[in-house]
C-alpha cells in the first residue's frame, strides 16, 4: 500500500492536521493521524487534476480536504534516476 503525507482539513475549522493516507485493496482511502479513524471510498472523493508542481488535493463528501506537496510520479522518477 502506498502511503502519502499531507495536511487534513476537517471542513469545520481552518486548522490543518498532519496525516498520512493509504488506499487499500478495496478502494478505500484511510486517513491516519486524526483522533479517530476516518475512511472514505475512493469513488466518493474528488481528486484535483495535476497542474505542474502545484499542491494536490482530495476533497471528501463530508467537506473535508487533504492536501499534499508529494508527487508520487516525480518521487518514483527521481528514485529510478538515482540508480
């Protein structure tokens, strides 16, 4: 499972929380690092399209939002070119 770090906004306050997310084999996104478990089916989330090196985000149906500066494709490419 790929794990990505980012900031989670709960949709109620403007205070971000540092979290990680993981996508499981059933297509469910799991948010780790909050006070309780949070999961959303990937199909119910809106993933912002890639636009250069801008912040990527996922918006959940409850109004919460996750943002990251990590770009998995770039990181994978950098890892391959280092060999």
